[in-house]
C-alpha cells in the first residue's frame, strides 16, 4: 500500500509518498503538476532499480531518514535515552491531518514510546514552504540531532551555494560541486554568525540570477545550525538543516526543530530571492506601525564613539536633521561608567557624569528637530568590570577561565532571574523616556553552544515587545552576526554589517538580497575615510549604496564639505520620494556581462516602475561598458528610461550615449535581451537608472 500527500500553489507541487507504514519521502518537488496526476503511479515511477552490490530494496530517503532501516547516509534523528543508551527509532504511521495549504504527519515508535511529527505548510502568495519537525516521549531523552523535514537535492544540479563570512565581510557565496559524500557545515558559536549564514541555494544546471530552476532553503533559528548536503552512494541527494548538534544540555521529553523555509523557483535565483523577501516582509516581521514610512536613520557611533557630550550631540543631531534624518540613535556609551568597551556592560543606568540631567534634554532636542529617538543596548552581555558582575558573577555563562571577547562575557539567558533583571532595567529606561527604537547588539560569540541561551533571549525580547509594542528593535551582532528569520519574528531591522565601506557593502547587500528585503536591511552613509577598511570613497558612491536599502547616516556630519552636503541631501530626498514603492519592491540581482559591475533592479509591486543600481566595483577588462540586461519586464511594453545621476559622468566619459542626454523610451524586449548601454565610469561609482512603464 502506498500513501500519498501533496501541497501545491500556482508555481510548484510537493508530493510525499510512503510505502506501507513507513515515513514518507518527497517523491516530487518542482513545477506544478496537472490536477489529474495519479500520485500513486508517480510514487512508483520514482522508485529506483536494484542492481549488483546493493541491498534487495533501496532504503527510503525519508523526511527523517532512519538508521534502523539501513539508511546509508546521515540520519535525521540521533537520540539517547535518559540513561545514555542510544536509541534507534523505527516509526510507523499513526495519523495525517490535511488542510487546504497544510499537512501534519504523525508517526509512532511503540517500542521506544516516541512520537515523531512533521508539519508542512505552503503559502500561495509567497510560494514559501515551511517545514518543522518535533519529537515527543513519555520520559526524558537526550537529543544529539534532529533535522527539520528532509528534502531531496535535485539530480539536475551540479553544485550548491552556501554563505560564509567574517566581521565586515558577511554573505560571501561559496559554490561547491556535488560529489559523493557530504558538504557539512556547522555553526557552534551560539548565534547565527557571520561565519555560516543558515541558507542554501541549489541551482539546477544552467540557472542564473534571472533564469532557470533553483531551490532555496533557510533555517530560521538564531542559536547555531547544522547543514548537510549529501550525495549517497546510489546517487540520491538529501538536504538537512537543524540546530547545531548537542545543543540541548538537559534531558527533556519534547524537542522540535526551528522552521525550515524552502521553495522552488522556475525564475532563477531571483525566484528564490523574491519568495524569501516577500515572506519575511509580509508574513514574519511585525512592524509596530506598518503604515509609517521607513525613517531615515542617523546613528552617532562613528561620530563620537564613547565620547558623549551633550552640546556636541545636539549639534550633530541638528546637522543630521538638516540632511534629512528622521530618527536619531544614541549608540554605546550612555550608561554606567562606559568610557570604553572594557567596562559597565549590564549596568543599564544613565551615566550622570555625561548626562547630569538625564537623557531627556537630548531627546527633547531631537524631537524638536522632527526626529524620533532610539538607543543602544547589549542586554545579553556583561563586563567583568561592572557592578552587576561583581554582585552576581554566577550570572555569567561559561567558566571563570574563559577567553573574553571585547572584554566581555555572555549572561546566562536561561536563568529567569537574569531575564527579570534585564527586563526591569531596560523597561525602566523605556518607561522614563520617549524612545521608539532599540539597537540590540550582541558583540561576542558564546563560550559554549546552548539552545537554552537562544530561547532565553527570545523570551526576553518577546516580553519587552509585549510591554512596549510600539518600540522597533534592530538586530545587530557585531554587524551581521545574528540575521535569520527566527530573530526577525521579534525584530524589525538588521544591521547587515559593521562595514560602512560602500564597496564592501555593495557586494554584501547584493548577496544578502537573496534573503532580505529593503524594509529590514539597514544601510548607512559612512565617513569619508572608512573606519573599518581605511578606504576613501566619494560621497556619491556612499550615498547611492545606502539608498539601495533602508537608508541612514553613520558619520560625523560636521566633516562634510558644501558639495558633500548637497549630494547627500539630494540623494536622501530622492530616497524619501521613492521609499514607499521601493519598500514593497522585489530586489532582483542582474546577470552582468561585466564582472566588475554589480547590479540590481528593484521592481515595483505592480511592475509599473523600477530602479537599477549599477555599481562599478572594479576596472573593467574591456574599454567600453557592456550592455546590462534587465529582467521581469513586459516585452511588448515601452518604458521611459532616465539616468538619475547623469551629472556624475566624469570628464573621461567623452561620448554622447542617449542616456547622458535625457530620458529615452525602449521596449521591455530590448531591455531584457540587448540591455542598457551605460556611460563609461570610474570604479567606485554607481549609476542609478529609473524606469517607468508607459
């Protein structure tokens, strides 16, 4: 007997089938099948032949591969009994709960008194499949590994693309060819991490950003993860995601994976990107005031660091408001005796030396300029040189002889008394001041991986959100060290990287757009002389790179020349004029024929307008720019095309291409197949092109 189930939307079908009482496997995942397809015949057609050197029957590559069924690869579950005895579960079918766009499968192991449950849902608007697994018992168990429901890797794929990075160098793409064995990545730092973003793209042969079939995955958990992309000896492939192994230090009766977000795209990597962007923006992030335009930020960190001085901050705020800023964020250094990064973390009380009359004089000045006010916290961390550490050294996570990071330890967020203390201190600051924004930082990895730490942090944020529902929260962790859909269920913005180097941000933003929309992705105009790279970059490049995402400034505005002030003010005004539709736009990575050009197209929700950002990141190998092909336009429609910043053309751009002279009208067919021919430009510059459907 073969049991079958399916989920489908307008783009894709996902078909699961089970032989007898066994756990099911995904037997089809791809373009939508015809409504009359016989799924039982499809399941039989999926079966592999048997030949020499094999078992008499192929073990299922199920949604939780079982070692007890002679599965030859990575199992989906590794358990020990409460006394440490290894368990080898063998699950049998118990129940299926089928909804219109959901499926819950329950399986039982009578011998070990275990229940395995897999949940699937599909969103018909975003095309996102969400899959989650859980295990239950009537007695305590030790969990070593639990994969979210396992998906097959496509046979038509030659490689997998995953994401690594470092501080100030997040979202680096790695392409690894499929081969016999495992591509195994594990993040054990206790946070999502710069090093191993929990995402995977599996392009089919010939896929690019703009065309071909591709599969996308993201594991929505902030505490570290494991990813397995394995090719079995018989050629089948599996994709597994779960919490990092051995993260549960206490025996429990119930465990569950985080949600695994997965989708199929028939529109290249951009199809995956659009699904991730829309699902995160529209289904996961809960903005306190969704109708409010995303405000232009000003963050004072790279202007003053720890040297807080009220008259100076007021002057900076005044200049920032004149540039177009709408929110002023007071960063690190306002509390305790925090004069550098070696002391006072966890002493969350206003520093009377720097603010003898408290924060309200600064807040009132900021509000008088028409800006709202935000403030920096790093709640999960503690300095040994702090009043709270001296009073409660037992609150610190890890051993006494641990290696410090930035002269700090992590607080043990699993302790209720720690969460209560932090809630009281943070809520006291929020209650006493008109604050609508928190920059929530996390500047070191944990001394030991522990899932309870992540759950404790989630609980604190959830409690604060309930108490202060109109306060937005930004997730920052040394920049991009905690970016995932789990933290974004609770926050509203991410600080993508501590690098304000526009060249580095151009690449980081380009790759992060596979998962993140403009609405949540902070990007700031940094100082002329970048503090993290030492590079000096023109204000035009810095301004337009910031305008690609949720725009802000993070430098000392007093350093700006008159020309820089004019350029930044104009670019900010342009962003404000366009932010409403750009916030809802799809960010589409373009396939540039010139590898020195990193380009994207932001296409409005209705497709009636777009903007192209074409960043010249390096010197081209050829003399003249190659045409840049656009995507997702209507081929038979005419578009009005205008180069927004044509005045930025340098003297060496001596010709007269049409875009330099004024608006032109071109068909979608031409723009997608021949492409835009842009004027020549020096490296470290950006062309900005607006398009409007006629």
